[in-house]
C-alpha cells in the first residue's frame, strides 16, 4: 500500500509538532552520547540541581549510557507517533491515543519538579483533548492483514513493558537484565515507561487507521538503533540481537506485501 497524503488539519499539526519535538529531544540526547561525549545533559543537570537522586555509584560513563538509552526510547516514541500519522492518517485518533503518555510524562515532570516542562505538557494535553474529542472520530473497519496482526502483538508487548516500568514492578525485569538495574531510579523508570507507552499506542494507531505496512517500514530502522544502544551502551548483546530480529520482522511485514503485489 502506497503512502497517502496527510490531510493537514489542526490535529495533524499538533501531533506532528509534539512528535517532532520528541524526536528532536531524543536526537539531542542520543547522538552526542553515542559519539562519546561525557559532559552531557544528565551530568550538567545533576550539577545544576542537587534535588535529583543520582545513583550512589553512577559516574560520567553511566550517565552517558543513560542518555543513550533515554534518547533512543524518546526517538522510538516520536517516530512511532509520526509513523502512525504518515502511515494511516487519523490525526484525531492519535490525539486521543497520545493523551495517556502525555499524562504520564506530566507526572514525571511533576515528580522531578520541572515547572516549565509541566506547563508545556499541559498545553499539549489540552490541545489533544480539544482536537481529539471536539467531535468523535469515525473509526474505520480494521483490515486484519498479517502486518496488522503482528503489529498488534508487538505493540501489546511494548505496552506491557511500559506498564511494568510505570508501576515500578520491575524486579523480574532486572533479574533478566541486571545491566539495566544499575542505570535506573524511580524517575527514569517512569520516563522509560512513558516512552514505551507512547510508542506502543502509536503502533495501535497505525493498526486502527489501516496503515500497518507503511508504519512497519518507517519504524524498522528505530529498532536497529535501540539494539545498537543496548550493545555499545550496557553491553547487552542478547537484547541487542532481539531488537535486530524485530528490525527484520518489521522490514519483512513492510516489504513482502509490496513485492507480492
């Protein structure tokens, strides 16, 4: 299925702006830290605000890895929102779906006492509420093609992982990924859970608007990046390989139907 032109409504502009801002923040965190920059955002932030709770044993390299991890997940959230909009349209549906991660990121900014970011988050929440519920959107009939079934299953797993981090029930996660535990505190768990929630709901939005194949094509490179971050950041080769397998699956579900047409 070829990409359809986006209908540029107020909802489309707001979703694009929020997603683009999310991608930009992700790149600002990810790229310098991936290139080895030690004096990054987290280090300067801890030096400026003593109210934060850094882990007792985290040093410059740990903070750099945290930036890479958070940046890559922010990139996933932003591209998932943009990908759903580009793949299937449905800006009004995306406004409704993205309310949940915006509320949890508002809670994150409240917890770390970031007043300016709280104001920005509230502005997006109000805009999403108004544009999403101004008139109830007409939901299309979902065509359950293979890509849609795969994306629903994958997004469901990501949603489950996000819920685990948001609720703090992470003991089993850290048992299987001990490298991750030393990077995390409660604030970072909430932030990571928010990013996974936003990305998962972007996948659901692509399914609802019948754009799963296009969405898979757009999202495949993201899992390549997150896998690379796990490999070079925390040295989790097993998790990195699983992300690259997901990259191949996304690419297959995106390209095979195009080849068979």
